């Protein structure tokens, strides 16, 4: 049976990635993070869930996304590996931030994840130089 736990550590990292990469279309207040344990998925490291428009309308709430990291797969990764996964999940959020998804294929590709991950590393490196400077 899968168990879910709040993941404040992941939420902090997601918020930092959004800020660093200027993913202005992502609203941090509408993104939640959980860590799961006990999933039978072996090839899935993380997944993103969106609250569909009908739920938003019925409950009178804004769009909401949940990034779930699967502990058994995610936690053993290096910090860079984890950040790459988080960038990948954030790329699934479309610019409208309305509960829908960008699917694999056109936009959420290995090449695009690599581009954004390199930008993240570069910006962090540049920020480190400014702080030391």
C-alpha cells in the first residue's frame, strides 16, 4: 500500500528552481509536494498530478499541482539527479497554469530537460560568484 507524506524539503527546492529559472507561469502557492513510499512503480521516479478544471470549478479553487517523488527511486539519486527530475516535472506545467499538462514528446523531452537543467546550474554558479564577489 502506498503511503504519502508532506515533503517540505522538496517544496523548498521546487520553489527555488521556479525562482532561479524564472518559471513565472508556475505559481508556487498552487504547487504542493509529497513523498510516497510503497509504490510498485519501478521505472517512475516522480510524477505530477493536476486538479482538473471540473474539480476547480466545483470546489471554487485555483489550479493546483502536486509533485510526488517516489522515495525508493528519488531519494537515492544525487542532488543533481534529483534536481533534473524536479525540472522535468515542472516542465509538464503549461504556461496557462490551469490544471492541464504538457505531455512528453514535443516539449517535455530529454533534450529540453537538459537545456533547463544546464541553465539552472549556470544560474546557481553565477549567483555563487556574485555572493562571493
